[in-house]
């Protein structure tokens, strides 16, 4: 029995492994994915090969995915965490040069991070599949497919619940 993990990235998430056990795999490995959500929109789920450093975050995530998404939705603010790849000077300069507003976010505040709850939902959906993924390639495909199966209503509900937890007596919205 071999285990594998998928590591999540997001507009607001620290990469963390989600260990899978009880699944026979052809190879051992991991899958890293990145995605972004809001109450009314989501990005595509991006499968990332290898580790994500500041250069790859800027070139493989921010440039092709985040900047166009935020340009299409100028009322939105980028929320990402304090991972090293997010806080590097080259990344901060890149975002500033493109007039991307970034929400300041306290370190290690995963419980208030809306994308963490999306990753949990995605994890549960992949684990509940009738035929579980047997290898890293199948895991990547299952993650992308299940990401597409999460309804926008489910995402909006998660955002709303996070709003109630963070500011139950205010009209504050994420």
C-alpha cells in the first residue's frame, strides 16, 4: 500500500499535504494544485508540476491566471497567505506594477481562510468517488473534474459561513 498527497495552493492558502491512505497506487508521489474562488466566481484548477517558488508563482500562476481574473473582476482583491512564494519581493513588485490590490492576511490563520474549506470539500469529493484514483495522473484528473463539479452555490455558501464566523454582528463581506 502506497500513500500519496495532493498539495493545495490558492489565492489564499498555504500549501499543505492531505495524506491519502488505503489506496493502491502504481507510483508514489504528490499533486499540487492551485485555484481561486469568490462568492460569484472561480478560476480553473491548475495542476502544478513540482514545487512552487516565487518565480514559478509569478510566471505560472499570477501572470496567466490571477492577473487576468482580477482584470475581469476589478472589484476584487487578491487574498493570499504569507507563504514565501507569495511574499517575495519579486512577487510584491509584480503585483504592485499591475495594480493588484492584496488583502493583508495574518500568518497561520487557516481556520479563517475560505479556500481551506474549499480544499476540504474537494478532498471529500475525490475520496468519495466510486473508483478512487490509483496513481498521480488519475488523482490530478479527479481533482480537476471534482473542482468543476463543485457548484457556485456551494462556494457561495462556504463564503457566507466564513463571513458569519469572522464577523457575525457586522455587514462585513469577503
